[in-house]
């Protein structure tokens, strides 16, 4: 596949994952459950979805495929588990807009890790776009006040840092079967969180919300961003994923009247503008070679 086409494919996959992932806050609000209960049910639906894919893709050698992930895979499962748990906790403790504000730091963290670990170069254009995005983050974060919000922001910081590490780790170990890794991470969440959940069957609407959360945002979106992230630079993947920063608050405003403050709206616009400017001025950039399929 030509390098330009490879890069376009990576951009489309990561952008689509951002659209799916942006619905996470909407499904959390729709569920009307505590964070632990949402986590367990979401994880169960993710395991069913991803586990089914693993079974279809690896007929006759599922066990060998699972054990074949090795220690890099175990590390990836651990990182993904922490990221998944902290994400839901953050969404339950504070507003979607606040969580997305912190998540907007993803490209800076991903690029820093990639620079230190993989030696990926940092361009002047990236630094300029990053500075613009950082200005938007500062503006968006201006309204944080309550202790609950602060705890939510702390959880969002953990989520963002671990997900950035996962992006770079996946690039470092390109042969990892990320479908297996994602399924195992979802499965790992269940025994860890189950003792804290409500031990009763949720209402149908709540169960539907958890199902959509597990299938779309935890399953499909996660696989898309990890696969697409292998075809473009770590910083670029992080930048495109920031579309989630704007779309996430939009969905909960549209359906649940969770209104972003004026500072969030202004900051979100600046962040989105930095993403679009960076991509528009980098059309000729080279993409890395195509790596093993997810």
C-alpha cells in the first residue's frame, strides 16, 4: 500500500474511533448507575464482542493465540485495564467536558513518551499546534472548583497518561494481537471491580447503555485507534483523537442538557482548530510502514 494511502487509512481509522469514543459520556449518563456497576456490565459486553472476534479469527488455536502475546501483551493488558477503569470513574465524578479537557493532553504525553522511547522526532509544526491546543486546554480547565471535580480530573489524568503509554507501547510491539489484548483487559476489569458493584440486574435502558458502551466505545473504538495509530505517528494519532474532546460534551449537551460553560466552548474550539490546522498542513507527511493486522 502506498505511504500516502497508508497515512489516509490511519487518519480515517483514528477519526472514526474518536466519534465512537465520544459517545462514552452519553452512555454513562444514560445508564444512571454507579461507576463500578457500569464498569462490570460494560466489560462483560466488551468481552462478548471482542471474544467473539478472537474466536472467529483464531479457530482451532485460540489458546495458542492468547498465550502468544507474551510479556509485552501482559503489560499492554495491565495498561489498558487501568485506563478503562479510570476513564469510567472520571466520567462519573465530573462533567464530560472536564474529562475531555484532560484527555486533550493526550498528544503531548504520547509524543513525549514516543520521543523518549522510540526516538520519534518532534517537528516545529507539532510544537506550534501543541501550544495552540495547550492554550485551549487551559481555557477549558478554568471552571474546575469542587472536590468531586478534582477527583474526577485526577482519574482523567491517569486515564490519559495510561492511554498515551498504550499508544506508544503498541507501536513498539507492533506484532501484538490487540483484539486479544483488549478482550483480556475487559475480562480483567470484571473480577477487580465486581465486589464493588450493585449485585442486581439493571433496568433495560441501563443495560442497553452498558451494552452500547461496551460494544462501541470499549470494543470497536479502541481497536480502531490502536490499528490506525500504527499507520501514523504517535503525536498525530493523539491529535486526531482530540476530536473526542469536542464531540463528547456535545452529545451530553444535546441529549441531557449538560451544558458546557463558555470557557469550555471557547477552549474546545481552539483545541479542534489546532487539530485541523496540524492535519491540513501535514498532508505530505510520510507514514510508517504497514504493521501486523489487529
